[in-house]
């Protein structure tokens, strides 16, 4: 096995080491590479939900404004190359192979070897790629938590903490305050923080930022007003932008866009040329696959990677508002370590037909386990089979909703492409 498949095999082989929290290994890797993260400016995006959407919005704003912009997100939907992009274009497979071989060679030659993870390696790869592509900015999504996440090796111009909800509790803590403390670990001296958090989580974030950095809070320092589906007005620190269109579906994307705009406003204070016209054009055309994405018609298939209760609440609100009078066929596959019972509690009342499945990943919950909480559900061995089953059952007016995990959505998206 050579080339791209071999590189993927090596990278995924690193997952056998599991999750290795801490910055020692990523700092060592970046040191071997000459600390590429110091060669460009960056924005760090953490929190529980909405990270990827805000990364996409800020990337589009910067790109439309003429700045070469790198994007690092995780996980991917269909192909690894989605994780590392410059100006919206994925890293080419041959570039990924070359970088993997170079970094692997340097680590093997080191006289001070470290045990690094898949995410350590891919983060270092992304930052080196951005340096070599001479980006002006990198918009970097936190993988998990924040304080000990590999991406926390960067020193950003702005830090964003979207919100805080219960997720990854086996690693981040058992309550909101503990989880918020981990998320707030990305706060750095003198770096402004933009957040959509509230309640106990906001208290923790403010405590962590005290005497270190200024926190700008959605609903307090900046706000938005919904005008219509995908349209809102923004009242910021100084900016006031009316009637902005957003290319992403769902009311939660309006609050995400307001957070992105506050971050952009802070960047403009430091000298970036971000005109209202370019910002409007950027937000109106923004895309983020797998989040309320209508991926097929006849019958319509809506993909949404709601993988925790907070995400399921947003999905449920969208379905009630837009498809409350339609028959919904729910295709559901989830990781066993998620709060899948609460996710199902939010979605099941909206579904007329339920098909339980599992994506091809070891962490996935077996459909038989899920079925104990869903009497009358149909089971499918894999996502492709579940989607095929749903399409056969659908009649005119029905909508198929695929959700529960990014992995489930990714496999459904692949199946749709293959059938096209």
C-alpha cells in the first residue's frame, strides 16, 4: 500500500494510542517543524456546538476581504482532506502524503521521541501546511475541550467560546462548570474572548479571563435580531449592520453569525480591512456541509450532525418550524458515549417512522442497544442500508432526516453521492 491510502493507514494507526491530552507532544512536534504557527495570524474557535459553522463564516469573511485563509476543522464528513483547507480548497492528497512522510521522518530521527496522537500529528500537519501556503490567517477549530487540546498551541488574535453544553464528559468533567473550565482553557493573556455562553458557564469563563483578557458576551456586549428565516440585523460594539442574509439554515445560525461578526469587528479594530459589503457577501454564501443540509430530493433527505442534546434541540426546533406538518422518517446512528437517550427524547416525538443504524466506527452504539428505548423501530446494519430502507418507505410529502453523529451523516452523504 502506497501513497494516500498508506498515509491514512499510518495516521489512523496513531489512534491506537487513544486520546492523549496535553500540549507537550504538539509543542515538541511544532518545535521539530520550526514552529510554523508563528508565521501567520490565527483565530481559535472552541465551545460545544456551532464551532464549525463559525469557522466557515469567519473563513469566508476573511477570504472575501482578500486575505489568504487556512481552515482546520475536525472530524471530516467524507474524506480526510476536508480537515485542512486554504481559501476553501482542500489540501491535495499528494500534498497530504508529502507532509505525512516529512513529519514522520523527522519524528523517527529525533533523539527525544514522544508518544503523540493522531490529532497531535494532524494539527502539526495543518499548521505547517498553512505556513508553506503563506496564509495570512488560520481559523482553527478546537478538537475537544480546549485547555489540553492540541490546537491550544497557537496564540490567536481572538478566542471564541461558542457555548458550553454537556459533551465528552468522560474527558471534560461531569457538570457544566467543569466542562466550561476546560473550554475556557483557550483564554490567553491579552487576547479578547467572544462567547455565546450563559449561566454557570459564562461565570466560569469570566472568572478564567479576569485580569487577563476582555470577554464580549452575546446578548450583553453585542446582539442580533431575527428578521426572517436566514435574515437578521446585528448590533455590535460599534458596528450596526441591518438585514444580513446567512447561507446556512436554522435560527441557531443567526446567533452563530452574530458571534462571527463580533470576532470580525474585533479584528477590524486591529487594522483588518473588512467592509460591510464583503461581510454581507461572505455570510450570504457561506456553506457548512452536514448541518441542516438538504442533500437530496425526491424524496428529500436532510442531513444534520446533531450529536448531543444541545444540537438535537436546534434540529428539533428547525423541524417543528419547517416540517411540522410533514411525515418525518428518522434515520439515527450515534456514538455509544453520547447522551443518546436525551437526543432521542428530543427527536422521537417528531418522527413517524424510525430506523436505527450504526456508522462503521468502533465507538458506535449498536442499533439493538438503541432499540431498547425505541419500541417499534426498524434496525439496519449500516447507514447505507438504513437510507435505502427509508427511501423505499417514503411517499410523496415525506422527508427523511439523517442524524445522531457526524459519522452517520458522512456515510449517508457518501451513499447519496454513490447513488447519484
